[in-house]
């Protein structure tokens, strides 16, 4: 059996059930759930790394994921890496929430932002009857200490 990620193993099942899952470990939630995801990650001693805005369009509307990578949170840019794990967990949660809330102000219309890069795909979904707000998610990454160490060794961090 494949190992479960820190998020799969530690976040509350009711929160995981509300997520959209790509592959075996790329979770995304509706924007309104992100503060709860950050809080649950902190409570589970997971490091909130961040994530980005995505439109996850179901097959019946065209079936694709449009990643708005420029609408993102990345706590590696704001929280020192040399803090003790528990302190980093708390500080990344605080920074992640502040940065996420700031995005909601900076980009007052996320659909408009999606249209910057994915106008053709998003308009095609709308033409098929999709309400884009229903498929607007924020992919989120939170790591346990072993996952973060493994990524650091691979130098595969954000």
C-alpha cells in the first residue's frame, strides 16, 4: 500500500472530503475552506507551504485544470527556515493566512485572473454551461517534517 502524505494522514477526514484531489496527493479546496485548511494544518503540526489558484473543470465542461500560478501563497518566501519545527509551523500558518487574505484583496476578481492565461479554456467551459466560480479552487500544500526534509534533500522546494 502506498504511503499517505502528511495531509492525508493528519487532516480531519471531513476537510479532506471537501477537497478536490488530482492524482494521489494534490489537494485543492474551495476558497472559503482555505482558512480552515491552514488552521487544521497548524493543529496537525504540518508546515503550510502554500499553493495557487486553480480552475478544476470537470469532464462534462471540457475537463482540465487551469493553474493560475501567479495567484499564489509561498511561505518559503516569508518565514525563516532555521526556526524550530513547531515555531515554523505556527509562523507559516500565520503568514499563509495573511498572504491568502491579501490575495483576495489584490486580485478582486479571480475569474478575471484566470482569463488572463486561460481565456479559451474557461470561455469554452462557460459556453457549455459551467459557472466558473463552482470550479475555482486553491491547491494547498502542507508538509510534515519528514516530507519537508525529503524535499529539501532533493532541492525540490518552491
